[in-house]
C-alpha cells in the first residue's frame, strides 16, 4: 500500500456549512436586486443541490419550476450574469465572517501541515469563493498551504464527474492511491470515487440522507478532543476510539 501523501478537500459543506446560510442567501439577494420575485427556501434549495454549480442551479430552477419564463437574453448568459452578482453577495458574507469553518477543520489542517502532508482543494465553487473563505477563516497565508486549488470551471464537466479530482492529481503529479478525499455529498463522493480516491465523508443537514456507498467512513462531523464524532457508516470498532479526525486516524483509514 502506497503511503498517504496528500489530502484533497471539497469546500462547500465539507470545510464549511456554506450552502443553507451562505450561498442560498446570496442567490436570494441577487434575485431581489434583479427585480425577480424568486425565493429559494431552505427546502427548495435542497432540491436544487441535486446539481453542482450555481449557474447550473439557476437553469435547473427555471426549467423545473418556472414553465414559460423567458429571460431577455440567452438562458446561459442570463444565469451567468445572475450568478456573478450572487458571487458578489456571497463574498460579502465571507468577508463579514458570517461563515465559519466546520468544527475540527482548522485543527486537522494544521496537524496535516505539521505532519508534512500535502494539501489541495477540489471543488465546483468559484476560485474567489475558495480564496475568500480561506482568507477569512485561516488568514491570507493559508492560500499558500494548498498546493493546488482546483475550482470552478477549470474543467468542463463538474461533479459528479471525476474531472476536477483528476485535474488536481495531475497538477500534483500524484496517483490516487497516495491521497484521501474529503466530501459531504452524493455528487461529491461519486466524483472522488470516480477518480479512484478513498473518501471520508462528513455529512450536513442537506446531505445526511445521501447514498455514500463506497466511502471509507461516514461521520457526522470531524470532531474535537472534547466533542467526539459519531460514525454513521463504516467500521465503528476500528475508528470509534479516535473520537476526532486526526492524522493518525487518516493514515489508518488510508491503509485500511
């Protein structure tokens, strides 16, 4: 078995609970600014999460819920323009510190750095969303901690396609057997598994009922020494004693 060399993280829902009280609110702000009476409720947004990518969610919403709606421009251009404004509002939320990292994330990243593990990002969100989140929560210096930030439209096919992970692995000159992926959703785990990566899942409110078949382990959170995780799927006998995700546990998981 090849030794563990790198950790590759998804962002939305994995590093931070960004969807319900981050992206969703920013979409609604963009709609209001554009004079649209659209309101993406918590439940509706959960339905739209079946596709990855904000522009793609706007198009899905129009196709599925707004029969007869025709924008004054091509639907692709319309979605792109709305999404650009949504990104503006989302970045404002990030800059205000309104979206913290999930418990255990900062500790785990620091432990991984100290252990000499390489770090990367593989996400469908825009590059600006990634850099603003990292800067707001870990400081601007954290941007240099991640060897590769594979984000947005850098590959044509978004998750659940494996392309974003394949691209990150190529940039790092690593085989999937040397890495672990961190995800939170069905589309995410399909993407990481499609790239041949062992995957650790931490669920959130939107993804707790997803099918995570093929993942090495499914947890409710990363945990902290005084706030242990709960194992939802996987070998509880083997991993329960760790209590929180740390480098020793990841090496055990990678070799399992």
